[in-house]
C-alpha cells in the first residue's frame, strides 16, 4: 500500500497490515492438500482470529475516519476496493485487475482474473480457526425449539449436499432452483451450489406453482431442491405438491431433492430423491471449485415495471465482499455477535444478511422460520432474549403491526443484548421508527434505516457507518456507504447539485456488489438501469436530499409497488386479472396502507355479458392472484368500473387513478387529453361507494 498523508490511506494501510496474514505466501502447500489447505494453514499459523480479518478498524469508526475513507473510496476506488478484497476474502488465485466497468454499456466486472470459492470463504476458514463457533441458530416455527449448528457442522452438511449434487450430475455453470423455507438445509444447499460452482436460484416459498415454474423455466434448472412441507405461523404448506405442479410445465427438470421438514410422508415419483437419506451416503469433505470472480453465484428474480420478473445475476467475489463489508459496518457487527435478520432467504435481504454477509464475517446468524405474531406478538422479543441477539434487522411492516399490539409484548422480554436495530425494504414512517427506537431499543440502540435493492446486492445508503456521535434522523437512510456515490436527477436528466432537493436516485460509480446482468436478457438490463440516465445506474426510486446532504427515499418512480416490503409490478397483477374470462381489462395501482405500507387496488372492467355478482367476482379475482403469483400480491380493494380513463391514443392514465384513490381530487391535473372525461366522474363515485 502506498501510504501518504491522506488519513484514508493510512486507515486502509492499517487494515492491510492486520490482515496481511491472509496474503503470506502459501508455505503449507507441501501439506499436499492443494491451495485451499495451504491458505488455511497460513491462517492458522498466523494465529489470526477467525473471520474478523481486521479489528474494528481504527479509521472506519474514528472521527476523521469515515469521511476520509468515504473520500478515499470515491477518489481512488481501485485502491480502496483492492485493499478491502485482499483483507476480507481468501483467494485461491490473487486478482490483478480491480475493475473493468463501463456504466454506459452495462459492463461491470470486478477482480475478474482472481479466483476463489465463496463457500470456503463462508465456512472453511472459520472451521480452521474456531470449528465449534455457532454458525446458524435455526429459530424454528415452534417457539423454544431452536437448533444450533456450528461452523464445522454447517461445513459438513454443505459438503454432503455438494457431493450429492455432483454425484447426481450437477456441474459447474448449472443453475439449481431452491424452493425451501428458511432452514439450515436451505443455507447448506446455497453454499453447496457455491462450493461446486453451480448457481442457485432461490424462489420464495410463498410463491405459487405458476410463479415457481416461470422462474425454473427461465433459469433452465434441471435440479430443484425442496421440502415435503413448510411450517410457518403454525400452518402447514404443501411445498412438495407445489413443486410437483410447477415441474409439470418445466421440461428441463430431471430431479427434485426432497428434504423432510415434517414427519408427513409425501408421494415420491421417479424424479424425486430423498435428500437426507442420500446425504448420509456422502463424504463430509467436498473439494471446492475454483471460481473466477465473475462466474455466477446466483440468480434472484424480482419484479420490474413491465414484463416478466427478471432474474438478476450476482457474481462471486464482488458480491461477497460487499455483503461482508456492509454487514460489518452498517450494523457495527463485532466478532462473536449474534446477528438476527428475520428476512426470508427467498429475498435478497435473506441472501446478503442472513447468509452471505454474516457467514463471510464468521458471525452467528439466526434463521427465522416463523412470523412476528406467532404464537403471539412477543415472538421477536422472546427470540431476542432467548438467543441473545445483538443486531436485529427487520421490515417496517412488521414494526407497524407490532406497535399496535402495545408495549407490553416487548417489555415482557429482556432486550439488553440488543446493540443495533435495522430496518429494510420500504420507508419506515416516523411513528414506527420512534417506537422501534424508544420501546424496542430502549432509546439506546441506533436504528439504521437501510436503503438498497435486489439489484444493488447490499446496503447502499444507511445512517452507519458514521462518526461516533453523528446524528441519526428518523426515517432517513441518510449516508452513502463507502464507494457509493448517489446523485439526484431532474426531469431533464441533469444532475441536481444543490441540497434540499428531490429527484431520481442514480449512482454515479459502480460498486462490487451490484448486479451484473439480467439472466438471458442483457439488453433489458441496459434499458432498465443504464439507458434512462446514460453513464449512471438508475435505481427506479426517487429521493430527497436534505439541507445537510442526507438522503431520504421517497418511493418508486415506476409501476412497481411495495406491499409489506415485497416488490411487485402492477403489470404482473394486471396480467393475471386479465386472464379471468369475465374481465375485459384492468388497471392496478398501489395505495397507502397503514400496516403494509402499500396495498394493491385493482380497477376492473368486466365483459358486457357478465352477470355474476361483483362480490363473488371480487373474491374470485383475489384468490386467482394468490394462486398465480403469491398471497401478498392479491388486491385488497377491487373496484368494478365501466371504463378506464384513457388518453386518445389508448394509454391508461394511472396518474388519475392514483389521485382518485388518494382522494386528492384537486390535483387530478389536465384531463383534456382524456378520450372520455366522464369516465373519471364514474370512477370517483364508484370509489366513494367502495369505501
Ligand atoms: O423502493 C425501494 C424499496 O424497496 C425496493 C427494492 O426492493 P427489493 O429489490 O425487493 O429489495 C428489498 C430489500 C433490500 C427499492 O427500490 N426500499 C428498500 N429499502 C428501502 C426502500 N424504500 C425506502 N426505504 C428503505 N430503507
């Protein structure tokens, strides 16, 4: 490292010296176990303390540290990220090139000529230093029946799954679909894919057979991993049956591994493999594949404003580095902490902050299988007391729900272990923020409102890291993470340079955690994220920058809505509603909801000859959406209308619909371009009747 007078550089050099052990020449190669073993030998010989890789770095938390490091990460990103990648990750082949990015062409490559294995980084290196440290605490749906897995046990489980997948023909470059609840075997399956070089495609276990099938087909998976049944909130879901239905329309699927979450036997077909039985036959050592940094680690489908869900692609080293670094610094994670992220592994939050970030840092991470109100609204806080959780990371929708049940459900439990509280997925309103801070955190735990997306791989804007006594403003994500350079754009596509202003939120520089492409559709990737503001990554969100320069997310700028923190495109719902034989056309919008944040409102035009009562149709449409997509996408309100407000060229004027639903009739705006202005009056009247 070149160490000048710049404090940022000095801080990075300090990091460098602490972790240099990782980079000592591999003298243990003679041990005959190849490059992985030799790296691990180096780690052990150096006496370094498990996965910390650096102490709570002087510089990162210090007064001048954050600002200087932020400065350094932006002005000399190559040196910053190179230092971080060397310190934080174990490589089987060092990288020479740090980045090769061109945002205008959607080209993003980091550490491309380096090689590593993500599962080795998440498991083996911790096993060699502290094998009996707890890696996972599985907080099962049945309260009080948690199960702990050490790093050694998780590595063994991962190796068995890796060997099983290999023996059954899964190769480097294949994509395995995982349709499982949040449980240790799901984590081991993700890591096993990473170990043998296959990509994983985790599909949220609340998705319907059709939604699952669509994702399996797009990912071209030949292997699916599932469980016989899921258990959540005391209710059993027939996951294997859903997979059976899904694979009917997935010609690529050759095998389905079925693990047993409950005792209930399920019908097995010739395609199905009893997972645990087969795992028992496998060895607990599995040679990790050497992966290039830019090989695919996983696909994760998410909704866009148009078309089908897109399979965002994340790759190996950059993603892992970014997840690990943000996990440590945004939550002030310290070695030995118990990290409790309650997101499902089917979402990006589960990927980055239940699995990859914490495990890369050698943390004890909690796998939460239940719901915030099962068996009662004290569930989270009982868990915090029992598992001694230090950082709790959840969604505003759950906080809003719990605050309605009253403080007694929180106060019943000892929360003295808590150090940081996190919020993710949607805006957190001031009332929920204050309650989270004052009641849950007893006014002593910083609340970090973290803004990010499936596309960004990890947290991009959050109150921390910050100077030790820096203020945290309720409901504001506030500060960009190291290497993140947010900009706001005006309607003409110009960068807004002043503070106290709002605009479209873009990123001016690439960072290692960002998605690399959309599976099978790089053109859509470019069009969606890089075309709207050439040279910038467009997030799809709007944001406000305060006088002080802090960021606050104001919501989506496109036709994506956020229901209880789950993203869904209005076009996807319309597509399903329009398939109903009674429906001529529909328009779906989001409206503000006190618990869910946003809820789904559907305007539906029926075909002329339909005589079914509206209440019946409404029920049917809701259940069709649940069946075809997922429960959370189902409309809360359905209004049947004679016609939709359209322009003369036939475009639905959603702006007008939104204003009607918001009861903001004074801002309906210019209606002169409407094909038939009487449509609006009818809609206003119908809306009032519906309420
Ligand atoms: O609109 C933003 C909202 O969630 C979107 C990303 O959704 P998804 O890819 O499913 O990832 C969710 C978990 C990271 C964003 O475009 N969003 C996420 N975090 C926040 C947020 N809105 C406001 N405040 C946040 N902290």
